[in-house]
C-alpha cells in the first residue's frame, strides 16, 4: 500500500491504496522569484510599448484593470503590485472584476482576490445583465457583443489573468477576460453554444469556434495591454507574459500545454481524481472540469471517483435542472443544440462521460440528489475508496491530486 494525501476542501485526506500518481512534475520558479517573473514580463512586453510608456502618452487617463473573479486562482495581488509599480500611481484606476455569468464575489472573496488593493482602488464587479452595456458589433458566427461600460469608457484598458486549461475554449486567459469576462449574458450564451463543435475541446485552439469567436469579440474593443501568468496546480508561478493580447496568449498557451499535459501509456480501471481542494472544489459546477480533464485514460466501463467538497453547493441552478431533467447524453445533446442555456452545458459534459464509465462523487452535497443522476454518492473519501476500489482485483488504479489543472491523455 502507498500512503497518499488527497485534497478535499481545505483538508488533505490520507488514503492507503496502490496507485500511480498522475500529477505533472513541479516546474515552478519558486515563490520568492514570482514578483521577478512578473516584473520581467512588464519590462519585456511582446508587441507593444512598455506599459509606463503607454500611460505617459495619455495624461490623466482613466485606467481600467480587469481581474479574474473568485472562481479562478490567478496571482492577482502580485500582478497588481507589479502593475502599480510600473504605472507609478493609483489615481483614476478602476479594478473591474470579470465575473461573466458567475455569481458576484462576496466581500470575503474580494479580500482574497485583491488583498490590500481592495481599499486602494475603485472596485467594480461586472454585471452581465446591466442595462448600460455597450454594443460593439456582431461576430461572423452570430454572437452579438456587448461589453462593460467602464471598460469601454476607459482611456487605457489593461487585462490580467491566468492561462489555464479550458474544456471547450481550449485555454483560459487572454481574450476570455473580455468574452465571457465582461460581456453580456446574451453574448456569453451565444458564444458558449458553439461548444458542440468537435474542435471545441480542451487544450485546442486550432479551428476552435469558441476560441475564434472570443478573439473576434475581443478585437472590437482590444485592450491596450495584457498581463497573463501561468501557475502550477499549487499556485506557484511558472511564467508570465505581457504586451499585445494575441501574442501574449499564444506564448502562454505553449507553456501551459507543456505544464498541464500528462501523457500516460497506461489505461486505468479506476481513477481517483481530486479537483484540487478549495477554492477549486468550492462548488460542483467548477469541480466537474476535473472529470473532463481526466476521463480519457479510463478503460471503457471503468470508474472515475471525483473528490470535490462543494461547500457552496452545486453552483448553478440550470446545471442542476438539466441533470434532473435529462437522463441521457442524447437528450442533453439535443437540448444544447436546440435551446442552449448557460449551466446546462455542464450537464452535457457529464452525461457524455457517463456514457463510457461509472462516475462516483465524494462531496458535502445531498447524496440522494447525486444518486438520482445515476452517480454513486459519498461523503467520505475513505468510504468511496473502500466501496469502489477492490484491492483484491487485479486492476490498475490512477490517482490525480489536482484534476482541475491536469490534462491526462493516452500516449499515442
């Protein structure tokens, strides 16, 4: 037996099972050097002048800095430290929290995201249903783009964020700060409806209609400067890039693919997957990304056990409604195509995986609700391991400690 600690909420649960660890190798630069990495990015921008030079050309400019919300794990405080050092002042700066359609962050969430900067700036939380959003155009794929007014009115527009895996946009970061980050609900709905395309998949941006639509939307109101970071599953900074939106994003995705991708020659009968602990498993809506990242290395008919505390509940009413309403992949696929609803797409991905394997969930959620979806439900990691993994069988078991930031695929 091998003792392994699995993240669950704010805890580490120790388990005793024989299994192969599948998390990526730590490639971090070290916490003490993280500020240097960001500063280096700002001093060596790609495709633009330095931010200080941009600011100096526009006296008394209104500046907006777009930051990720509480569902992301970007090093926002470090990025703001470096940006203010570069800009030289905090006058006329608004920090805009890019929520997309997520619930707005609480005061506690804002403290976690911004730290000391919460009291230094005017902080605005984007509302995708606001009445004063600014229409900027309609993309070639039919997405009407309306954006946050504060962003549109700013003289200097700055995006921040982290480049991570995304299960249908390919990667997060870059253009996603605009769509969905600061867009209208209708803009987001129309863009996300493109996810049924076979090229709309994780770690892929080539011919990906979701990604391309986001890029087109961002081109209607491009930022003056972008700062994106790439961090490992533990939040340690790996690299940062600054400058022009598309150049920064493409540079970052190359690093992210190398960091998060894990190719294995093994296929597993059982995969025990932690979403990565809090805040990555704050709700089931966010944590299910770990399923999409890891299911490809499980044998047909095998098992995936998702460990996700979900202290904030399921996380989206439409996700819950669609899981209750549509019991098969075919049903939810038809619903996605005919009446796309944000949140329903999570049910689409889960039902698709459930066609091929048996899914179990360890969480704080109501077990009867989860069981009604056809998913085995547990409130204890140890109970799930005991029931789902028969140590007397000759089976291959894989263990993933941070499924939300680990893409595992079979080696060709």
